[in-house]
C-alpha cells in the first residue's frame, strides 16, 4: 500500500534535440494495472520500435497482474487465498521464488513486513471508505492474520493455510512486477511509474540518470528532494491524503502487522535499491518501524533509506542512512519549472 510520492522528469535539455547525432526519442504509454495507474517510457530511433518495447513492457506487467493482483479473483495469489484450509496448494516456480523472498523479509524485519494481512485490510476497509474497528473485531482479524498461519515449502513449491488467512499484494506486488520487466529488457533507457514506485533502466540520452523528486510527506504536489536514478528502483510509503478519516478519526492506510492497527508514524520513508521488490517491501516495513528504529535497522542491513519527518513549525526534518547520502541528491522546497519535461510529472498511486 504505497502512495505515489514521486514527480518524475527526464533532464533532457532543448539542445539535445538540436543535435542531429542524437536520434533516440521518447515514446510513452499509460495503462491501468493492479488497481493503479502505470506510465511507461522508453527511447528509440523510430516510433514503431519504441512501441514494440512498450508492448513488451505492457505484456510483462499484464502477466504479473494476472499472477499477483488481489484485485483479481483469478490471479495465482487469489487462488492461494481461496484454497481450502489445511490442503496444500502447488504454485509455479516464479511465484514460489517470490514467496520465498517474502518469508525471508518477514523474518529479517521481525514481522514489520507481513503480507498476510488481508483480513486486517478488510476489517479497516482500507480499499473502501474506511472503518473504525472495535477491539473485538480487531482480535478476530488478528486471529486470521499473519504469515505464521501459512506453511510454505520452497523445495516443493507448496503452500498451506492453517487458518482462513489471506495474502495482500499491496506490499510486494508492484515491486515483483517491476522486477519481471527488468529481467526481460536489455540495457537501454526506460522508466516505469507503477502507482508511484519508479523503476528505471539506463539513463536517457546524454544524461547520467533519471531525475526523480520525492515529495513533501504531507503534500505530494510539493517536491522536497531530488535524486538521480539509474538501473534501480525507488519507493515511498507515506500517510497524507492517502489516509482515511472516519467519524473524525484518522485511519492510516499502512497497518502495523504486530498490533493490527494503523502505524503511528505520520511522515514518509523512501527506499532505493537495484531490485524493485526490496523498496516495495522495505518502505512499508520501515514506515511501520518509524524513524528511530527504522534508521538503525536500515543502516545495519545496508539499505538506502530516507525519512522525511514533518515538524510543528511546518518544516521537514530529513534523516537518511549513510548509503542514501551517497546518492546524487538535491534539496528543493519549490517545484522546478525551468527545464523541459516529458509530460508525466504527476503520477500518484491508487490505494493498493
């Protein structure tokens, strides 16, 4: 469940297009996947070739949605959720390897990442208008939540539900789908904004990277940090307008699996990594941990992470790991308008 806290622009100056030695031009496409909007861009010498690349990207993402999305009743993940309790269910090798990664990160993060929270998502009605959960209902939802209520074997690619627990792909589906695209594309310039998680290949022509802005944690229209991204992915988890409000109470859309309640933190956390799955998972986990615990954990595990923490004064405190500080960063408190863009500055995720 990520918010789309990225405003993306390729830093392609006008002089680039006047240079006849540069023949690569941008080709773009938008589509709707996994309950959110996706925007794809690549560069090619001819539009038809660019469209062919976009078609490959689209097909991989569409296949991933059929495989992973809990928005679809016919996906492979939904098949797990609907399978009879106590009866082993075989999955294909691709999903098997993904499940193995989920188990590993669940263990490594001490349960702050847990994809088996479908019943808690339902209880809080996070895909609807929101709902205030009573203590009794919370106990019941927690009783039916947690990866420990699945029995999984990577060796046999089988998974068994011991309770009526369900997986929610909101914390891993986009990242896994983006990794699938990375595996099939050659070394070339491309970018995908999938509901706010940005994954890129090689930089645009004559550039050292894709310029990506991380927004103010309480206002996603206001860029606060800019970084240059290449051959990697970045994801942000945050509250702000993605949170719901019910009867005067805030219902945060990111749940703490340990308590079953919305996470207390109200800022944002961004994670950058070569793998798309890792920032998808860890931006959620680090948001649940909060800045104090999360920064220590990320530093100890070599994760590039950055917290933006709103202050009562209206300013934002920036805390980042040593690895994130090594990225090419620029602090900006106002939108940059004096450079050309590729027409996809505003991409924000639906609740996932």
